[in-house]
C-alpha cells in the first residue's frame, strides 16, 4: 500500500554532515506522521526524530541541536539533516510512516534502511 525508500546514507568523518531522504509512494503522504529511527548492531531500534502531519517535531536527546527533520508534502518526502556527526551515530537509519485510525488502530510502514557510518 505504501512504499518508503531511503537514500543518502554513506561514510562520513566525525564532524561531517549527511542528509537522508525518504520518498513515499502514493498521494496520501500528508496524512502520515513521519519519523526517522536508527538501529546499531546489538541495540534496539530507537527514534531519532519525528515530525507530525501538522509539522511539529521531536528529537532524541542525543541528536538535539545536531539533526533536523523536515517534510515536503507536495514531493512526498521527508529528510533528516545530520550535522556534527559522531561515531555513535553509526547505524542503519529507517524511515517510518504511521497513520492513526479513529478507534486507535494504526497503519505503519517502514523503509528498508540506509547505512550511516561515521568513522575516521
């Protein structure tokens, strides 16, 4: 029903920047809350940044001031600008889309992930 495709991952040096992008299929993108999650080997997947359908944002404490999430509804994309990258940011980053239903159920979709490696 919904496909999410991430791009922009790669290898970057500490202190560098990277911009991730998530492209969503369909024409109902604006009705979804969007988020970026990451998962490092041996660790649980964690929320990095989220942006609601109304445009409000939230960030993990570890990335506040360094990462910025944004969305472009006409283009069906959500981006994560990552600055001042640290080795501990190394992980697979996943795009997430969720749409809540009236009675509390949700539709949730995930991209396949893109690798971000921060290393000298």
